[in-house]
C-alpha cells in the first residue's frame, strides 16, 4: 500500500493511525462490532481500538502483544479517551528546528538505514524468523520471507520503519499498555491473552504483567506451544483454542440475552 511520510490527518505514524484504520474498516465494511485479534504490534493496535471504540469491540484477543509499558508510577491517568485526542502531537514530532537536532536526526537516520538495508536481505529475514519460530520452523519458508521482503521494498518503507520502530517519538503519546488495559478492564470488554509461551522477544512474563493490568473476571490467559507468531507456527492448536474461547463467549452472550 502507499506509505506517505505523514498519514493524512495525523502528525506521524503511530497507534492512532492503525486504530483509526481498524475502526473505519469495522464501520464502513463490517458494519457491526467484532472480535479483534492482534499479534505483536497488531495487538497494541487492537488494544487501542478497544479502548477508544468499545462499541465496535465484541471481544479482544491479544497474541504476544507489543506496545509501550511503563512503571506504575509513570502511568498517565489523565489521558482523554476521545479518538480525536489519540494523536496528541500538534505537529510532526520528527520535525527539527535547530541544527543540533537536525544533525542528530540525520546521524540516527543514517545508522538506521544501514540496519534496515541489512535486515531486508533474504538471509537476514530468514535468520530472524528462525529465532522467533521456536517450535516449528517449517513455516519459515520462501513465501513468508518474500512477503516480508516485499513490504520492505515498497516506496517510503524505510521512512515508516524509522518513524514507528526507531525514532521512538511517535509512541510517546501517554497511551501505554498500562492505561489502555485499565480502560479495557473498566469497560469490561472480554479479553484473552492467547500466547506463544516460547517467544524469546515478548515473553510469558510480559503476559502476566498485562493480566495484572486487566485484573477483572472476564479476562484470561491461554498458552500455546509456539514462539512469537503462534497462529502461523502452530495453527492447529492456536485455532482450536481461539475457536473454543469464541464459542464460550458467544454462548455466554446468548444466555445473557435470554435471561
């Protein structure tokens, strides 16, 4: 897809962009609420969507979910849950107005570009994938490698990568996994963590901390024997457990409507 340096209507790439894309799809295409399932950074995107658009969220499934997490004393409890306030930057946070800032940014971009060019090599992509597909590496095939490489070769891919993964400033919005989960818990949105327990990046310890933020009766944890992408690495176990949870939720919903 097209990757403008700055998405129209936003200050930069951030969870606010992805959240709005999901909400717009639900409103304009699906036409109703839905269960939102997200893996890795996609988990952070659907978590934002649930927190800002609860009327579109039937339930939430976080799969080895990423996103900024802070110490309890650093949680911002004053954030607004108006979707219009989700992008708090008044201007592009990467814009530099002084020579020192410009020089620092250029240096950081140069180093990041070298790493980005090295990462998008086929052999490097395969190596990284084998690190996180811990239990079944048969899924690490040419098709998967090419799907990632193709995205990295699209115009402006580095700019988007830099803004979301390297620059850091795009994620400094005050919206963290801590207060997003607290919001979801307050709204009592059914939530489950369907987790690849052998993930070397986003570990089970992180999942347990998220459960602490979600401390309410309609949340839970379901382990899957896999690494970072359990839906791809172990689809049989993942799909069975996902469908089981969805079935339980729908049965509970139907029972509550009859009572």
